[in-house]
């Protein structure tokens, strides 16, 4: 039975609040816990002595996103939606419920680090912890060395986890830590899903600004405007001929095909570049004329729909033309002399800055930029490829730098200043970035005046030239939810000789994958869920299944404590969404109406097939196969990869907050040391340096493919 059906089945029982404790536990269990107290949901064959202590070094990425309240969050005591007051050092509600449900005690050993640093902190003292956080790669590599328990040896004792893997074989593929030898099929960590099989990041725009500039009858006029910069960016799309694009009809009912007729007007970038610097009004009118002629009147007076409509069909060139119009018309848009085009969520934070390099892949049809594992993707030949080795990657980044040179990317991004997306929106100073829908559209309620028409919304992913074996222009997103890059493992040294500890760890993981556990790990305890007058859980339909409605008190806390940011609220205060399975059902309920509108357009396009995406399976065309989050590297292979320091997270391709990322640096600074060379030749030089030079890109890819082929062979035995 599908897990979604499991959830519907559980909820259809209409569990009454009186059947659960105030914290949502099963209540009243004492003695040896040989069941779960919840119909066997936590496994029925794992005896655990009452009060068994689990030393858990588990959390997400900071001391605020651990299992326990910090002084910063709790202050002198904080009362939450369940009516309970929590103090610094107290376990958060979700983990108090886990204690009660499994009849265990949790000793919080988490140091407040990101997954990689947390594991490395404990690596030399694993006997001090029973469960710990880590990256999928680190946990698999160290599991191979015998440091972590092989969960595959215990699947028969973990019925919920086993059922989940059987229903989702690509998940099993993504967490397999060994594919040959005596440990073939080994699993060394429990996977984390922040939603699954759905789009992750998406472009977001001030859609009211697009309407101001492009919609209406006649020419655009303005009392005052700025000027576009000297053109640097050159066309990516054709300059003549026609390109047919499938779009969803404006009413969302079906798919239709429209044409970009470049013979009718020409490429907009070509035209603008020929005109050179121009005032903002002229730029807008040029873009308006281009839309009218190129799309043969399809958008009518609602030209903004090219970018923001359900039937949007925009591409990189059209976006650059729009950005030129935006930055040269600040007086029309925000009444000042300056406005920023593209920005990242936090322009000083590398973890957020890399989103612009991810966006480069979406704009210019480059695979591997949003991979689940480093920068890998599966080619049409069935082999793994690495975007770091390919000239096309650096050509795309060079075009992003061209945009930066024209002032179309925020100065704070280029200079690494401490500016974040909330400030851009509060100050009416930012137009667009690439990020998560729920957290960023929440600013519609706190930073924007919706009554005045201000609107920050997700828009359709761009049209680009993708080579899936029959090179074509289409919409494709690589930002697709699957197994995340971190998880929790069981320390072999920690549980050694103690069956109660081992069983408690296994029972906890299994419970998290039960229907009740999935709700707890997403919503928190029962007291944070809405009930009707009879005490029954209220539900709503989400992706074809019934899921709980959050309580009114929890919704109020969400906005009071975290300004509508569901993820922060859940992690900081409830203690949910730290690992395991996070349903998007809770997050959807907390999404601003503007956020739901844009996401709805994208969802329709995905369901109708006009946005392609990776598949969580071995696709018939291997180009569409999602790369697993980890690969079953043997120890010698892992050691060889780890020696390639320039390619590591601590080398040139880090994606964490304080790390360095070459891709981001190229966008901001260009190809340093290559002044005077054209972008294409420079891109070729850089890619060769990575793949064939001292960085070892070819060696890296060889080692990865060795593991990939073993994994496919193992997969075929499942």
C-alpha cells in the first residue's frame, strides 16, 4: 500500500484528542517496550527496556535547530500552542513526544553544527554517542569502515522503514552505501526528505513591477527614468527563425503551442545591443514591441504574462531585457534612484549565494548545477558527467557575469555585503531571486503592501536549450526533491554490547517512517493539530491524501514567532523537520495566498508536462534519471576522491555558509587572470584545468562512475 494511502487510512480513524497525551504520545507505557503503543507502528519485534537512554548528537545546522531549546529561543520561558511552557535545555515538543511514545530518555549531545562538522566533531569519540547527524557521503564512507550500524541488516525489524523503501526503490538506490561484496545493499543512515518528488527552488519576481512596465495600451511613459548600462551580455537564444514552445493555457485547462518568431522583430538582446545605452522608457517600449511582434499578439495588452502568467514562455534573453528595463526605471518602480535586479537571499552567505549559480543552470540549459550529489548528472549515454568539467558550465557562468557587469545583479552580491531578501523587499529595492516559495513569499505579509498591489510571487521556470538526446528548447528543472544530503546514523561504538540502545535507535527510525511518525516529524505533537468539537482530527486533501490541519494556535505562533516562515518555526520551536520525512502538507497550509498562486501555476505546468524534471527512477532516457544522493564508493575510491581537495567542499566548490565557491566567484568577478580573452576560450581553459589539470576532475569522475555501475548492477537485483 502506498504511504499516502497509509496516512489517509490512519487519519480516517478520526483519532480523538482524548486518546493521546497532551504531548501527542501514546501515554501510560511502562516496563519493557516490545511494541509501539500505537498499533505496532514503531515495530513489534524490538524489545527496549523502559527508560533506555539515547545519547543523540542530532540536529539540523545550528544550535537553534537542535532537539532542545536554547536560551536564545526560550528566554525565561516560552509558552507554545500546546499551552506548555518550555525553558532553555528542555527538549522540544516533538522530542518529548518521542520519549513518551517509545518510553526512552533522550540525552541531547548535539553541538549545534552543520551535518559535516557535527559528524567530524564526534568521529574520534563515537563511543560517546548513540545516534548522530552527518552528511550522506560522510555517513556512508564511515559506515564502510565499520563505524556505523548497517540498517539493511535490521530491515525485517523495521517494518515501516522497510515498507517505505520497497515502495520507493529509488530511495533505496540513493542511500545504498555498498553495492558489492559481503555488505552489498548496506544502508548506513536514515534518509531525510524535505518533501519528495516535487519542485524545490523556483524563480520569484515582483510581479507588480512587471505589470507596471509591460502592460497596457500604447507606449510606456515616465516622468523620470535612468539609463541602461553599456551592453555586455550577448544573445543566448536564436536571432532568426522560429522556436515552438508548449505552454499551459492562460486558464490552466490544457497545453497549447506558441511560437517565438524571431523573423518578425529579431532577438531582443541583439536589438538592444545595437542601440547601445538608452533611457529606461525607450528600453521598455523596445521590449513591448518585441513581445507584440515576436509572439504575434498572443499576450495582447497583458505582455507581463510572458514572464508571470500561467502561459509564460520567457527565456534568458528576455529576462535580461526585462532586467535592463527594471534597473533603468527605479523612479517608476520604487520612487528612488536605484533598484537591484537579481539578488540572493543573503548576499554575504555562500550557502545562499550559490543559488545564483544554480539559476545559471536553469537559464542556460546546464545540467548538474542542482545535483543531489556534488555536480553530477546522468547523460544520455548512461554515464555520470560532472558539470565542473564542462565548458558549457563556465560559458553560462560567464553570461551571468556579463549580467553583473551591466548592473543587473545586486551590488551587495558582487561585494558580499550583509543584505538579505527581507530587506530588499521591505525597502522596495529588489526585483528577483531564485529560492524556496513558502519562506520567501511569506514576505508578502510582512514586507509588502498587498493592498497597494505589491506582490512577490513564484513564476514559471525559463525556456532553455536542453540536450536530452534531441537538443531542443523546453522548460526543465533540476531542482527536484529527493533524498537530502544529510541524515542520521547509529554509532556502532556507542551501542556496542547494549541491545536496548541499538533497538531504541532502530525503533526511533522505524517510528519516524510510520504514518503517525511522519505526521509528528512534520507537524509536531497532537496538540499542534486542529480538532473538531468532538475531538477528532480535522483534515484537508493534499496531493491526493488527507492530512491534518494545523491548529489555530500553532498558526498564530508561526506568524508571531517567525513571520510565517514554516521551516524556522517547525525547527526552532516544535522540533520537527530536523530529519526523516517532512510532508509539504504543513508547509502548504502556511504558504501565503500569493505564494500559493505562483506555485499553482508551476504545479499545473508540471502535471501537464510543460515543465520536465528528473525522475526518481531509472528513466528510459537516462538523462532524466535523478542522481542518487550518495554512491556506494569503496574505501579506496573514497580515499582517492577525498585527496582531490580542490574539488571538495573545503576547496573550490563549497556550498556552506563560510566556504568558497568558484562558480559564485565567476559570476561576481569573472575569470580572474584571464583578462582580454573571450569567454568561450576562457571557459574551455578553466574546464580543462578542472578535468585534466591539477584539480583531478577526470579522476573524480572515473571513481564516481565505478560506484555508479556497481549500484546499477545491484539495483537490477532488487
